[in-house]
């Protein structure tokens, strides 16, 4: 049962990633694209954790933590650039 | 593995996956950016919380001792997701991204764009 539910959740996450990719491609404004990229970061954290659970290893936890931090920093950097024209003043 | 532990992990995982999927469907379906900002920033944080709880229960059961370091990612995301959403909303407001027609109090946006930070008297003379 656990294996089947892991596969089902993996399919859900992949569908969610494709929907985010669609918004990233069609997004009418650049802020839409940043929002879609940030959501893709969060969904890929979930996918990596699920893959680690599926293999029964904890090795992927550090990768997920790194992606979480990089996602936050990159979204804030995009936002600051659009807001001020510069990232670090 | 015990049946009830397996059931608990499955329920947590499927709850998390459904929330993530709902957040992404909201990102596609909703009408303008300010509404669209709502769906992924709340739903995916909650969904990822469910998946991380499931992972925590699974790893604790597998190793025989309590592992709580998945809570680190949950804590980090709970702190940073509102910051990201706030910065994106601010960027959208300053770039005058068009709103839906029936947005209430839309005339206050131009007032808010003129406001300065408290104590910032550089441009006032």
C-alpha cells in the first residue's frame, strides 16, 4: 500500500510540476514567471524527498534543504532586481 | 511494516500530494496575479508539510529512533514563503500589473506607490 501511495503522490507532483511549467511559459508578466519558478522549487523539494523515501535513504535530505535555501534566495534576488534595478546596493 | 503505520504514512503523503496539486491548479486557473499569488504560496507550503511529516514518520519507524530533521525544512519554508509572497506582491504593485476589474479599493494602489518609508525624508522638500 505504501509503495502504491508513493507512486500516486509522485504522479501528482509531476502533474503539478508540468502545470507550473505551463504557467512559466505562458505567464503574461515577468512576476508570474517568478512565482511559477518559486512554486517549481517547492514542488521539486517534495519530489526529491519522496524519491529518498522510496529508496529508503536519508541522503536526499541535504539536497532538499539546499534547494529550499537556493529557491528562497533566488526568488528574493529576482524580486529585488525588479524592484530596485540592483540586487545588492 | 505495521499496517497502521503504513496507513498513517500513506494518508499524510496523499494529503500532501493533493494540496500541492491544488496549489498548482490554482496557479493555472486563477484570473490575475494578485489572486494567483494566493494559491501556490499557501497550498504548497501545507502540502510540503504533509509530505515532510510522512517522511518523518517513515524514517523514524525505519531507523527505530525519532528523526526530526525534516522539521528543519518545514520551519525554513514556513518562515520564507510569506517573505517571498510579500516581495512578489510588492514587485507586482510597483510594476502596475493589471488587476481584475472588480478588485475592491484599487484606487489606493497609486497612493501606496507614492508612500515613502517612515523616516525617509530624502525626497520630501
